[in-house]
């Protein structure tokens, strides 16, 4: 796409001035300045890599290292993480960042050196993950998936309308304001249910019925991975707010993540029926009556949607 744009630019005819009068050769040169050509907007940045290649890089550089740290710190409880959801939210934050802050976020996400091409890579991956990978397929007999993510700014800030539009149209997320001075609101269950990423997936495998609801602030894990600038008071997130906003520094205070995974009889029964209709039954039967690690992967793109462990199959949380 960049080459074709360059080719069009090179072949574009030059603007012609007014016709030259016939007696121009008998006149002296005019000292009046020639009209300036109209300025054209630069083309939007294009992704530097195919989306599959950028997705694989994001999973290697960000999703798997983050999940490993979260699960290692989860202790003896059941835990589940949806790393693509965290990736989408940070990619949205990068869309509102500038300078060194944007470069560091994009590097942490596995999106190259942090230039405009890297930002386009992050946006491309996030948009396709939200609109394709995390698309609900329950109406066609597939898993039920629900994604909710976004950026919440303090109520005193004036969010940029352009950033709000990009959040919804490109990242499938929200950009809203909240009262950060009311600390109680963050401890209420309804706040988490309304604002944190929530997912449900009926997995058709031979395992006991279980439900995992796991929530965590991944800020410390991200800092351990080298992502520090967005959490400092001199972070650059000027593209999130209006130009006339002068309420002081804007930085990330928390990166909240919540994943809900439910396995029930319906998912197991549906898979058993489909296997009996045309697919051979497995030669070995896996009975998950002991601690186990699991990974749920979307087959077309290869995106790992969920990773987690069940250390107590009898637990309902």
C-alpha cells in the first residue's frame, strides 16, 4: 500500500499555472510570488507487518510473559487470564500516548520500535482480535464470548472526542470518565462487573464443571516486564484529552483485568454429540480430577484467548 501510494504521488500531474500570454517573451519577469500549491494531508500510517505475523510477535513478547507472571503469583488458587484483552487495552492507551511513553508501550506489546508503523501494527492486531477472535459465536453453536475493555479517566479531565471515537470504532472499547476521588466505588462488586473485561466461554472438553472468576491489577507485572513510563506522573498521554485541558499530569494508575471462565454440562454435551456424528472418539480419555493447566486457543488465528490453572477442581471460584 505504501508503494502504490508513492507511485500515485510520483505520477500525479503537476499543477499548471495560468496560460502564458503570447507577448510574454517581450515582458520582464514578474516579481510577484507564484501561488503555493495546496497542502495535502499525509496518508495514514500503514501496518508494517501482516496481521498474523504481528499477532504472533505480540503473543511471544507480551501475552505469554504476562500470563506466566500472573499465574505464578496466583498461589494455590484457581486462576485464568485472557492476555489478548490486556493487550487491546494497552494498545488503546498507546493510541492516546506520545513520545517515549508511546514507544515504550508499543515495544512492550511486541510492536516494533514504537514509530507510526508500530502504532498501526498495534491498532491492527487489537481491532482484529476484538472484532474476529473475541466475537461471540454462541448463536451458531460455538462458544459464548463477551469482551469489555477501555480507559477510564478522572472526572476532572476533558477526553478528546477523537480518542473516544477511536476507542469505540477501532478497539471495541470505551473511553469514559469516573470519580477517582470516591475510593469506595472501586471496592464495590458492581463497579467491577460494569467496567472490567468479562468473558464467558463454554468449553467442550471432558472436565468437571467449574467456574473461575479471577481479577487482578497487572500494573506490577507490567513494570516487571519493563513498562514503567506510563505509570509516572510525567507520562505523555496528551492525545487522550482536549488541547484546552490543563488539569495537571495524566498517567496510568492501574491496569485492571478480570476473566470469567465457565465450563458446564451444556458445553460438554454439545461437543460429545458433534463428535459422535462424524468425528472419531479420542483413543484416550482425560479425566481432569486432579490439578491441571489449560489453554484455550482460537483455531483460525491461533490466538490464545485464555490461559490458566485449576489447582482445586472442587472450587467454584
